[in-house]
C-alpha cells in the first residue's frame, strides 16, 4: 500500500478511536501527527495541542495567562522553547510577524542564545534557566502555528531570518558541510541517522571539499574530510561556518533547520517514514525555500538516496553553488525579466547592467523594488543575460565591457544568431529543438528547463466557466512544446486543450490520421479561448 493510502487509512482509524474515547490524549496526539504529515496543518496543529494532556508532558505553570492568538495591541509576549533545537529554529520565524503587534521575548536553549539575537523583531533573548523579565502573555513556541491558523499556503517562509553573528574563513573549492547523526536521545534518531560511509562516497566528486559538522566526533574520518567539531561551541559558531559553505547535506537534524533558516542551499536525506514536517511525496519543503528533500524509496535504502545525490552533484561541470552577487542584463524588460529580478533579489545581492524603464512597470511595488537595485557597467561577479531575439553588440566575444568570471545566457527566443552565443559560459533554453541546434553548433554547456507558471504569482483572473481542468499556457512557445506537454498531461488527466489562435484548429492535421488515438478531435474537447474566457 502506498504511503498516501496508509496515511488516509490511519486518519480513519484515529477518527474511530477518538469517537470511542473522545478524551484519550494519546489518540488525539497520534491523530495530530497523521494530519500534519498529510499536509492538513490547521487541523493537525489544533490536535497537537492535546500534547499538554499527556501524562508525561504536563503544561508549564506560569503566572501570566496563555496567549490565545488575539491581537497583542502593544503587550509583551513571551515565547518559550519546549522541544529540540530544530523546533526552536523552525518556529522562531513567527517572531517577525508578532513583533508588528507588540514586544516579543524568546526563552530558548542556552546554545541558541547568541544566534537568535539576529532574528528580526526579537526584543530580548533569555536562556532557559535564567530569571524571566516582565511580560503580559506567554505561549509555547510550537503552539504559535495553531494560534495563527497556519496552513500550507500561509507558512511564513521568507528566508533568511537567521544571520551569522560571527565570521570565519574556510578553504576549499566547492565546500559541502555534512552531518550524518543527530541527538542520540531523540526517539527517532536511529531511524533518521545515516552511516557516515554514505556521505564519504561524495569525496570522489571533483573539486568537492567535505566539512564534518558533527559536534561530537564518534568516528575516524579520512584526512581529506575537514573535521570542525572543535570549532562548534554553540549554534552561532555553526552559523558562521554554514555561511561560508556552498551546500549543506544533512540528515533530519537541527543543522538542516539552521541552513534552511539562513537561506543556504540544503539537501536533507530522509528515511522512508519521515517526521511530519517533511510531509510526503515532495522534493521541496514549504518551510524552507532553499531546501531539497531526498527520500528513501523503501525502508533502510540509503544507497538509492546517495546515488541520486551524487548524480545531482556530478550532473554537469557547472556547479550548483550559491551565488552571493549576480549581475543581470535584460535587452528588453518583459514580464519575465521583471519577475526574475524580483525573485533573484530575495536570494542574492543583485545588480543591473541595464536599468529597467520604470515608467513601463504598472505595479508600484515592483517599481520601488527595482529602483533600489544598483546599476553597474563592468561586472566582477557572475552575469545572467536574458536574450530575446538578438544579442546586443556590446555582449559579443572580445568586448571588455562585459568581462565577468561567469556569463550565463537565458534564451527567451529561438531566433538568435548562434555564433553570438559562443561567448557565454552557460546557456539556458526551454526548447529541446534549440538545445539540439546549439549542440550541433558545438555549444555543449546548455541546460534545458521546462517552462511553467507559478500560480501563486501568475493568477490574474477569477476561475472561469472552464471548470477544474488542467490547462496549458503556451505563451507563444513553439507548437512542438505545446503538443508534447499536452500529450504528457492527457495520458494522466482528463484534459482540455485551449488555444488563443484565431483559427478553428491551431495545428494543421491535429485531428487527422494517427493523431486520433492520441489527441482530441477538434470540436470535441479542442476549443479556442475567447476574450471572455480567461485562464483560471
């Protein structure tokens, strides 16, 4: 039985158990984890409040009243850590939201004190065991998601919300931090921990330097793995090291939360039955935008996990490293260029080689953010160029005005002069045919990405009468891409192909001959989208 089916069955069993014993705290507690891992965060966090009725987990007794989620109206709120380091790091994100309503004090584990001073909005950080200052209301940190009615699509996920408070320098080319074991006191530690030998396989990848971020050294490491255990006195030390790494690969432990909260690239290796917060059947994490999840396909199968990781690291000679500073050039400031610039500035220091025409940008917030970006003429950092129907003269090979350590071209059009593209270190295309043309011309450093739409960004109209059908937004792409996308979707979904071409059949022969078996007939489920039928 697949995991999703097991989870659905478990939810039904928990509901039956609760119906028989409505006040059974253990039944509610188990139900909470099942709901959370299924993605129903609102119901799951509500059930999670039953943890305070467990015999082994009595509620903390404080004189001040428990906060009920009402507006603070300038009052002082104490948030106190109740579980592990990773839990504190994950949920301290809510402070910046609450600080807009009042004053927020955080009581945390002593080794997190220095690091948490970097969280925006925290008025005071108190180590556990020290006297508490005056406050009006209090709440355990893991109750905040319930009090704020957090759902999957309302998770406050902007990163970084933790910053290193110290600085450190690390040698090496592509620097990867690793952690293979967690707190041995944690009841799931044995299941989530991974043999260090799996991590050591990554040593064979060219230009990679491994740094051990295990605080307690329990195994003998090869000489080419740099052991940093003697430099990890508290989490501020760890944060200073993580800030210098290109990538962190870790089991489910506090280090993974730290790297995610700092906005660093973090790959987490997960057991077949993971903790609730990682959900099921997804490789990304709604809590941390820079995190990738590598899951065991079956229990105890770490080999498959690290085969996938090694393949990702060796996928090309172009390393998937973090770029701190990036210069962006756009020959025309289209919607693609504007949205790309707005997204990039969240993850790196972005400068512009060609300033946008702000008068053409309708959204005033977009105008404001783009106006803040500095413009430069010569780049001493990687340059990303959006190439649309032509490469500007000054971007040809030999022009010293655009000398940069790395030049990346993103082709927005397939009508480009290929000879002018050979000056780029790497090219990004969205058409398989264009990739083949470049390869035939001797250009090998090419990546193909699938075009798509993020519905959280591009969702301009209310749902239409088209219903809940899967739709493909072509946006002027070549017909081969549209048809290939439709073929893949139609094999799995009851799909309708909508087009905006002003002809009855946008693709000649679409409903003729052998295509009958693969694509719908015109007039049946193939139609045109009129001006009044917008995309939902």
